[in-house]
């Protein structure tokens, strides 16, 4: 996911034999506070530990953040992926850590994917069954063709993707810097409606409901078109995988992993060992105290640090965390205030077996399929193909307004309304009779330490996004605003993708090392070392 805004090859930086850099001998063992134990927090802590610093990790609830895998009552080994669940192979920095902790992946059963036995598209009360796009009615193929034509004619997708694959940063920057001022004020829907291929409302409606690759995109229609282009340019919507055993194993693996190459610490040191197997509690306040930043936690303890990395959702700095105004420039605070989050709900059920693979004698096809619908569930995903093992159904995966429809319901109440809706699509299938455990559900907008699934920029938000992303470059800041670093997918150009959490954590690592007097090996410059060359376009702010 070589992002066109800042096309720095984080995967090359990670695997270079010179390593990410280091700090002076007198800085070894220096404590650095990491606020948030999600993917960004664990990556930052892991890499700072490798360099000989002592990360002090604070987590309000459970490690993993939105890389959250939940077991079912009585079946702890069967998991529901409540947050992240599908990861594009183009997310090379993320997969560096997947390999580091020794995990395996398998293709994700997206609609019409080769690993998906059957896809059912139910729109307007009419269902169509297909294994490939060619088996869908002409109207759906027309939608796919219109999107493909739009991307080639309006966004030169072939040229950009080739430049990304070959790491041709000059071409990437030239193309993207031309598009940013043209599309910053354009919504996804506005862009579609202005193109010849989507001059029909019916095509735009079908595209929103069914979409391409991963399903319908109408919940993204209000978002900036730049957000959408980043996803398709970097192939984040394509060739996605799931992590066997649950994605939570990645951050938990980094928590437990003892790196082979360690500065300062003895062999066998891990983050878990440094924390006696338990992170510090939630952070409740952050304030400047001279040359240090004081961190107060839920136990009432206050400790000062030379550097702090904040990886939680950033609007927590306006609510649950009392954050000293002196820590952040006013422009960055304004960007945090304007951050827009996507709501998202999921509902999972565990079944006695993957019964959806049963063949209906009358039709000769499976009794159910991966489902895209305009009804309440919106998307249904089916996991498991072994007849003698339980199966997992993601009975509903919804966003924004669709998520709000069920956000106030309990998991059991959601199950009732979703099964009623699915009964209209599959009238002869008794899903309830196969369910063997209580349902598991989440609405991220209701989660007290998240208040939303992830950030998504609205039209006109490019300037805010640039302020957040570039905050790790602190040489121009006054002394009292240095040493406090933002990381996580809130800061990244690709909100909602674990890759963005990883790469912004690595930016913060670079910033902390520099703040403490260290730096990168000349043979392996970091993101800040080449910032001037690759910096995101700066729009005027009159």
C-alpha cells in the first residue's frame, strides 16, 4: 500500500539489514510512554524496545485494539473478527509483522472471489445466484464495467498502479499532486455522478449497493473521493486474506515475541517481560511539565517521560483523556476536532457445521451463499468448509446509517431481526436450528474507548489530514510541543486499514529516536530523512 500522498517504502525500511536506527548510549533504557495497545501501539513499542528503549504501554481494555478476535461461549477456539478481518496482500509493512510472529493467512471469502463457493445478490426483493461476475444479470456487469471505465478514464488507474508496483515515486507524486487540488472538495458520489459512465441514477444505486470486490460502497458516498482513490490505487480492495486463528494474534504476538536482534536488553526480552505480562491501565491525563510529559493513569499514578506516543482514537483527547493544550499545535488540535469517523456493526453466530454448503436437491446448488443485500444485514460472510467442525457466520456487517439501525439492540435482539430478514432471502433455510452458541456483536460507535470504527475524511479534509500525518516532523515546533507523537490509522492516509496503523507507528518511532538524539543508518534512511523529497502536497491555507 505505497500511499501516493507519501510514497515511502516502509517494507524496504523494515527489512534492511542495517535496521531502523538507534539512540545514543546514554539514552539506552529511557522510558517512552505508549498510549494504546492496538496495532500501532504494539508496533511502536516493539521497535523502540529493539532499539534499547523501554516502552511503557498503557491499555484501557484489552490488547489488540480493533484487531479484535472474540471467542464464542463454550467454543473459545472459534473466533469472530469484530474489527479488522481482511488484509490486502499489498499491505507489505503489516505482513512483515505477520511473518515475524509466524502466522499463516488464507484468502478471504469476498463476493465472487474464487474461494467463495456461492455469492447471492439480493436487491429490491430479487435474488441472483452466481459464482462469477459473468453469471450475474447484465445490469450488474454494466456497473462493474462503468466503474472500471471511470477509473481508467478519470483516474489513470493503470498508470498509477504500475508506478506503485515499480516504486516510481516521481510518477506517483506528479499524478497525485495534480489530482489532490482537483478532488479535495469532491465527494465520492459527486465524482461518480459527474462521470459519463455513471450518468444513470440506477447504475449509481446498484454500484452503491453491490459495488465491486468487497461489496457495496454507498456508505462511502459522502466521503472524499481522494479516500476512495487511495484504496483502489494501492489495491487495498483486492486480493485480501484472513489470518488463521484470528487477527488479534498479530498484536498479541508482538507483545510476546522476543526479537533476535536487541540493543541494550538481554536475549529473550519481550514486551510482556518488560511489563510483567500486564500493560499499565488507561491514561486519563497528559500534561507538559518542563522538559517532560506527565502521564496520569486510571490508578492515579503520574509519571514523567521524555517522549510519548499516543495511538488511541484521537478524539479521545477531547473526551476521556484530559490533554494539555500545550502539547499540540492549534492547527493539529483543529484537525483532531474535525475528524470524521465511520460507524460499523457486526453480528456473528456459531453453527454446528458449515451447513450452507449443503446442496439443495431442487436447485442443485448450495443452500446459502455469501450475501450482498439492500436489506438490514447488508453483508453476510461464511467461514468454514470442514464438515466435522463448527462454522462461523458473520450474519450482518453494516456501516454508518445501517449500523445505527441496530446499534441500540442487544446481540440477541440483533439476531432475531437479522434472521427474520434473511428468512425472506432464504425461505427454506432454518439458520436458527444450526446455531450452537450465543451470538457475538459489536457496534464500534458504542465502544467507550473507540466511539467509531475508523476515520474517513470528508470533502475538504485534506489539509486536516496532512497536519495529522506530518506531525511526527517536529523540528519546526517550539520545544514545549516536541516529544508528543500521534500514531494509528487516524493519522494515516488510509484510515480503516491496519497497514496505516503500522506505518504511522513507524513514523512515530523515527520521531522518538530523533527526539532522543538518535537516527537512522545512512544506508537505510527513515521516513523523516526523506520527507522533503516525498512530502505530501501542501495546499494553500489562506
